[in-house]
C-alpha cells in the first residue's frame, strides 16, 4: 500500500498540520480497496473510519422504487443523521447494520481524533452534501475486480448482476469521479 500512496499520505499529513479535524471521503467501485486504504490511512495518520457498509439498506426499505434511485441501496437517511451530521463533533456513536441478522447491532464509537474517514460505495452521495474536506475515488479494472470479489465472496455472480450495476448507475447519475479531489486506479495494488 505504501508505495502507491506516498503522495496521498503526504498531502493529508500536510492538511492535518492546520490542527483542524480533517474529514476524508473514500468512494469507489466494489473491490477497489476502499476499506484497505481507509484502514491504512487511519493507522498511518491517526484516524477513525466509518464504513458505508454499516448502513446497508434494511429489508423494510427495500423496494423496486428505492433500487431505481441512483445510490438508493444505502440507508443514506440514517447515515446522514447518525454520522454525516456529527463528523465535526468530538465523539459520536452509531449502530452498525448486520446484514446476516437483518438488524442494527454493535454500537460503533468514533473517538476524538484529527482524521475521520468515511469509506465505501456511496460515500460521495450528493444527499450528504459536501461534508468532507478531501475526497478520493478508487477504481479497478473489471477483471481484477471480479478476481478480488471471488476471493472474498462465495457468490461473486450476485455482485456482477446486482451490486455492480447499482454502483455504475450511481457513478454515472452523479458524476462521482468528477467530484473527487483524487482518483486512484488500484488495479495493480496487491
């Protein structure tokens, strides 16, 4: 990771020198290493990470009309209320959505640290407004993407048929890469 992110880490370290809290949004396609990059930056620079996956859409909100919305398969209303609106506070907490249990579980505490990272597909959803100080979009070519998905998921075909098209709709509808301060292709990252 280090060899691919030297300039990015230097840029964020420079921004942190102001003494103000820095909020970074990391968006991107499935298997583009968003979580990996967020964890690395948090460790390297002393930060806390919020995962968009913790706001997976609960069963009661899943409908055909909701899935037709670009970015509609995330519980963006709850995420805005419980996280986005609180990112500048010293500390806060939110509940993670557990897909296997189809319920809110595990209270997640965000400490008073200088760097806050919101990572995941839909992190740059326009519903949130410009809550971040710096934004990153990660991309990966389709072949490497499917290889990574297959390595971590027993049903990669569901990603190809359902989740990736929903992400593509969101990226296209909201010109997500055009909103980014930094775009990184992670195809060759290991």
